């Protein structure tokens, strides 16, 4: 039987040690029955990332960027390069990840078992590896858009793949047919969060988004972004109005809401509700996107577990 061809794509920028750690982890995974090729899009790193990869992992292909690609365009460039190699699957990852040895085998097994499925790994925090991270985000317009589970663990999730509304770009396995039908992510309006527009679009076009709970990926916790209100007022204005690739930028966030919501009307409404909720939660010292009174995902998504 012919091996499955898998292209792994990761955009990187000035995180040399994290990138090398990621590649070391990938070098140890089970590749039985797979032909795996790794593409790193090095977007203008100045910390020696490219040279370090060439020295330690000469088999890895490096695509050079100019520092202006950011996540979405960088990932797109990697995917375009990957498609030239006629793969069966393209796996898009972040470089701040460590992979279980069997994660890729299990993702491919899931994709093969459930046709027309895009598969996300089970993301876990590497400092508290039992805690689930950025998995199964849930849309709620009246709470200001996407809401995120904060208290889920490996013991509270479904034990079989389940269907979700969105998959975080930390680790996503795409059958190659996805790109033939849906194109690529939109870097013009979303320099970041391209995955949050792309995976819901795929879902609307008839693909199933699944989380495979056996495919474990350990991720670096998110660092708290700089607080806009603590910056000098000129920097606040520049960030909010003119730095259009920044996640805090009002225009960038507006496009994110329109693109990732079930409908543009819901996205438009949730965008304004978000800021009202933000003010209320800030006054009450609560996380903006958290889901309060969480039930176990196994219960919440019981009806979303795929049927054999």
C-alpha cells in the first residue's frame, strides 16, 4: 500500500528555541506508513532561526519571508508550497507545540474514518498537561462572540471525535481536497486569526470539523497581551486605529467578527456587544470570553460525538 504523503507547515518568527524544540518533537513521531515533509516559513527572523534549522534539521524546507507575512499569509505561503508536492494531507501547526508520538497517526486515522472531515488535535497546556486549551470554542452572539472553555481537562471531554464550530490553528489536519474546494485563508483582512475565518467557512461548505481526543498536542500557554489602556495615549490610538495587523486593532477585530461568525449580521452585532461585555467584566474583574458555570464537554457535546 502506498504511503500517505503529509506536508507539515509552520510559520515562525524570532522563536528559534521554540521552533527547534517543535522540530525535535516532530522528528520523534511515529511515521509508519507516512511520507512526512516539513516546511517552515521563516518570516524575517533576526535571531538565527533559519541557520539553526539548516544546521540541525537539513531535511526541513525553509521558505523565507520579509517579516510582513504574519500568521495568515505565512501559513498560506507554506500551504501553496506544500501543494506542489501533491500531498494527501497538509498539517498546519504552531511552533510552540510538543507532539505526542502517535498524534499524527491518530489524526489521519480519524480523517480516513470520517470522510470530508478536517481534524484538530486535542490541545493541552504543557505546564498543566491535563488541562484543555483553546478547544471547542462556542459562538454566542449575546455574550460578544466566541467564548472559550477555561476549566476542561482530559477527563471531562468526549472520548471519541466530536464536531465543533471552529478549530484553532495550533494543529489542524486538512485533506488536500479542502484547498481545491475552498481556496486559502484571507490575509487581506485577517493578518492574524486566519484559521478563525477559514475553518467556519469550510464547515459552511459541507466539511465536518472534528476534534480527535487521542491526538494530543502540548502547547505553550498564551502570554497575556499588553494592556492597551496602560500604554501612552498616542500608542493607544496608533494600535487601535492604524496597526491593522495587530489583534487589538479595531478594524482587524471587526473583520474577525464578520468573517468567523455564523452570519455577518451576527458578527456585526456581537462586535458591539463584545465591548459592552468587556466594560462590564472589567468592572467585575472577570475574563471577557470565559464560559461561567462550565459543564463537562462530554455532556455539552454529547450530541456532537460522531457516529460510527
